[in-house]
């Protein structure tokens, strides 16, 4: 029988998880049961009830503090619940406590509310019932129950067509229709700007982001990922690779089926391999944490499992992560410290002296017994094509997991970047990301590296509210004049990799790639034919090589030959009247460390 998304399945029994009857059954005082538990996981709490639950927890326990970290576009407060056995309720107190700080974020996609309900139950079991009290003995915990609060309150039964419950839930994007999990570097959303202040102030040691999957059907309760490729500093990558196997083994011992986050390379034939989502860009939470030298774990509960089972699986993953961390908290803090120190020393570069900008999956793989479900391929009169429909019958098939990455683009980092003062939006983002900089006290003429751009194009439709630029970069070396007030960003700092990803044009989430510098691609001065044509005639007469180039282009490019404007533009671009700053990157790379020290005095 083909699986259907019917409400009657919402109350199906979930798997037992690490004693996580505490996540949904007898918990002591009935008043501390969550909306999800009271409704047998048919419902999830709205924003006011969620905030009220968090406030009540903080009022009931001296080990918790409720606070907010900003406001949404529609004016709602962004909630934060701080749990600390050391009663370290400020960033300074948390850092001096000697305990690792874990940030668990929920509802960045507000319809994916499994993590919210899991965290409410977990906080209660730590603070009120005491069944998980041991988790707070060696760890401090920050919980964002709902990040996308406006999207959460766009509440309704039709928000997640691919998801099995709860009955109603929130919407994927903010009130400004921005996807927060594409916004970590460009920070267009007011919610993300508030989050970056929280991230910079508290400086968590471990970041966990909870989601619900889209994609194919299978037997797994939960998928997970963590960035351990070249985008991650080596000490953090090693810690993560040592940490996750114990967590996964504990979940499997509890009876959960878990798999690295990814998708079959061919949904019709999973024997062709599973492509792990192992190369996360910094626009995503997991990729952003990586370039900040912080282990970042993605939890993806399986959307087609009953809601109770998804909440329990997420709860179990959080418990197992905190248990594993509590066994050796000093190793996490040491890895983060080493990564920050290494980044300051190397300007974020790896062993080869380059900062990786982009990675991609390779064809390397390891054997995997894939726990899928039987699928039916049938013709659809609606689509006019073959479509896949999943059944409830398990189907274990031999496959392979493709989870190895290679560096696709990298750059030798400069000693510093220089940003002219007019680019205020860019400079603001340096501040939001906690990147240190100073300003030139006087004008300077400096030898620098930079880029000019060729073959510049733009999409016909916006993406995340912007028109990202596509281009070919051409490195340049030149002497430039920099005015007093120019921003200088030295890279001998812990956020060096963030700065590189913001400012290097080859980085896929650089600010120029996102469209922050689009004005440089515009032509602002124009030549009338009556003025330019005589100049072009003289240029041909005075320069035989130019005449040869022009005549060859006429012979080989029919479109050019037939376009009077293009023919004139050929000469305009080679004349002294052409704008020499068009298509030239305003941001410069200062390579000389001695010069940096001089201008910084």
C-alpha cells in the first residue's frame, strides 16, 4: 500500500530512545508536558505558548535564564533559553566557567518544528523532572526554541506538503520571504543580524542546528551532517571526526536508524550510491560554523516519519551529543582554542598556504547497506512522465556512500584587505561577523593585488532577494591611492576565514558574488557617435596593431560586424576616455606584512 500523508498516522508509536520515554510520557508534574505531548503529537505550540513555557522553566529553576537577543521583522522578540549548572548567564560568565558552551538552534525553517519540541522536553527534563540533570554538570547550554519567529506564526495546515505532521506548523521563510539558512554570510535578514550578535557575544564551542528533511523516503529516523572537509580548521575537523561515531553508535544502540545527510544519486536506483551532503557553503549554518572554527552538527529528522518519532529521534540525538561531550569537555575547548590560534598564525590557510573557498564531492566511496523502501515507478498523466511513489515495505540494498570531498577553489590569503569607505554595507557586515579592522589615518599610495572582471552576467530572476553576479576573475597588481578612512582588515585574527569568504570573489558566498558590488559593473559615461567616430579613425591610423585586431574581429565575428554600436564600443574601451574603474574590484589585497605594520601605527 502506498504511503499517504494522513492525519491518522500521526499518533503511531515512535521508537524508544535512550530512555526517552522522558521526552513524551510520564514526566512528573502534568503541568510541564509540552503541547506536542499533551496532544499525542498532533499539535505543536505557537510562539506565545513556546515563549511562556521557556519563561516558566526559567522561573522554576535557578539553573535557567530566559532572555531575548533581538526582534524580528514584524517586531517579535527572538527567544533564548540559557541553561547552566554554573549559573553562567552572561557571555563573560560562560567563558570563565571553564565549561564548553553548546548552542542548539531550532525552527530556522519554522515548519520544521521537531527540534523545538525536543528541546522544550529536554530543558524540562534537565531542570524540572531531573531525568536529564546530569547533562548540565559539565556543559553550558543555549537553546533558541524558535529562530524564524515570524515564519513560525505564518501558521497553517498547508505549509509543508512533504511532511507528515504536526497538524499545523509554520512557514519556511521570514516575513520578508528570506530563507535564513541561506543568509549566514550576507546577513540581509534582521533576524540573522541579531543572531550574529549573539554568536559573536557568546562564542559557542559547539553549534547544533535542527531540521526536518525533504527528499526521498527510506527507513531512517534521522540524518545528520557535520562539516569536516577542508573548509574546517584541522583541529576542529579531527575533533568532529572523533566525536560523531560514538554519538551515532549510541543512537543505533537505542534502536534508531541514522545515516549521513544526503540523497540517492538516482532515486529510482539507490544501488547507484548515496551522495552525502558533505560540502556545505558558508551560507548554511553548518558551513558558517566551520569557517568560524566551530564544530557544527546538522540534525535532519525524516519528514515522512510520524511526528512523535521525529521528536524522539531529535531528542535522542541531542542527549547523546551532550552525553558524549560531557565525557571529555576539555577536548572540545582545546580543539577550538587550537583552531583559533592556528587561524591567527596562518591567516586561515591550510598546510599548502591557501584558504579553501569551495569543495566538491569526489568519486570516492565506501560500502553501505542502504535501508530504503520499495518504490513503484509509474506513468503520470499529470506530468506526462514516469514518477516515483514509495511504499511501506522495507528494502535493504547494497550501495555506496559518496562522502569524500576535494578542494575546488582556494586562495593565498593577503596580510590584509583594504575596503574604501563608500562601501558601507560591506563594512557593516564585517562588524556583524565580529571581524576586527582599523581605518587608515591618512591617505596612502600602496602596492596591492586585486581583480578585474570579465564576462559579467546576471540571472533573469532574483535569488534570496538579490541578483548575484557571475563573472570571470582576472588577478591584477597595481598601485592604488587609498583615502583616509579606508578600512583595513588584518588576517591575523580568529575570524580570518570568514573575512576571506566575504571578500574573495572566487568564494561562492562572497559579498560581490551576492551582488553587493553590482554598481561597479555599470557603465556610467557614454560617447556620442559624432565625438567618438573621429577619434576611432585616428586610433586606426596611429596604431597598425589595433587596425589588425579590429579587422580580424570584423572577419571572425559576424554579430560584431553587423552592430554599429559594438564597433564603436571596441574603440571606446581602448581609448583614454573609457572608465578604468568599471569591472574593477574596489577591495584590495595587501600582501606586504611590513607595510601593514607601518600603516597600522
